C-alpha cells in the first residue's frame, strides 16, 4: 500500500562538485559540472525543469558551492515553472550536504542530483506515489533488465541482491525526521569508502558475506540499514523507468544521454 504523499514538497538538488579540478567540468570547459550541456541545455537546468513540472514539488533548493551560478542561469524562471528556486551551501560531500540541509529543510523532502539529466516529472510522481505506507525514507531502484532494455549496452554499477540486480535512480524521499538517521549513516559510510574492511564490519559479517555471495535479499538489506540508522524504516520503490538509472558521471554517460535524446528527437520528427 502506498503512502499518501502530500503536495507542497521541497526538492533538494545535490549539485556539489569536486572543486576547480573536477575532470568532467574541465572536459566540457564549464565552470561547474552541473552546467555541462546535455542536448544544448545545462544539466542543472534540465533537472530544475523536471521538478518545476512535477505537481508534488512546490520549492526547489539547489545545494551548490557557487550560488551565483544558479542565479544567472538563462531560462531559470521558465524552467522552474513559477516555483521558487533557492540555494544552500554544499558541505564538501553529498552526505554532509544532506545532513546540513535537513537542519533547515526538514522532512518530508525529496532529494535528487544535478547530473540526473534525463529526469522526467512522471518519474518523480511515480516514485513519490509508490512510497510504502509507514516508511520513514525511500529510495528508487531499477532492475537490471529494465535498465538494459531502455539503455542497451550501458555500463552501470549494480547492487546484486538475491532477487535481482538493481541500479540506483538518484531519487530519495525522507518522509519523517527518523530518516535523518539514514543521512547520518550515509555520512559515516561515505567516510569509510576507502576502507572496505571497516565498511564491511559496519554492515556486519553475516550480512557482508551473504551480499558477497549473492544470498542477501533486498528486504534484509533495508532492515539492516534501518537498524544501523537508529530504528528508521527505509523502503525501496521499484522504478519501471530504465532511463531513471542514468546519470552523467563520466564522458561515456554523457555520450549515452546525448544519443538517447537524439533518438527521441528523431522519433518525434518521423
């Protein structure tokens, strides 16, 4: 049973960069990764436009180190569809930025990323409309067969659970303040990303072993994350949109989204 999602939500857009030496920004000769053009339009503006057309979203907050880049975006007001667009300072990493932003913009709240260049309003509405009742938080995942059918040959990072392999869709919903514990857990895991042994210890040896051999179920993984986050109830929304798993994190991703948009344009003109 899906939860009753109220309208009037705030959407956080994670637009932090890796600093002035960000390889993607340098590759496309732009001052910030979020401004990389896709189909001739900066990625960030595409995301704002999708959120601007999503009925459940009332306000957009861009988390970025350089707010002036947002304010001068050509076409910003039109993309936002009359919804206010604010900025919030990035805190050096996605998890730290979310933890800081939640203090000012509490749940319920939607979170996505500036490099989600193909984002569509229908995806956001579907995600929000299928958050299970009683969940403190939810994330969108797409099964590998759905992703590969929509983007043949794509290279994704798969989460390999017993039921299926999944890819993240950069859509998160924090329904209650209990979800803040998941943000804190995310921050802890992010700090251990270069220490895999300690990360596995955090998960617990039996869970880590079951995941390594493909025996861990998605439900068990969510339950364990909730325990580690102080009793929060996280849930998964199984997304039927394969393209929702595509973000622009490397040049091959950019080539893929450009090709998909060109295919769409060709179909529209035929």
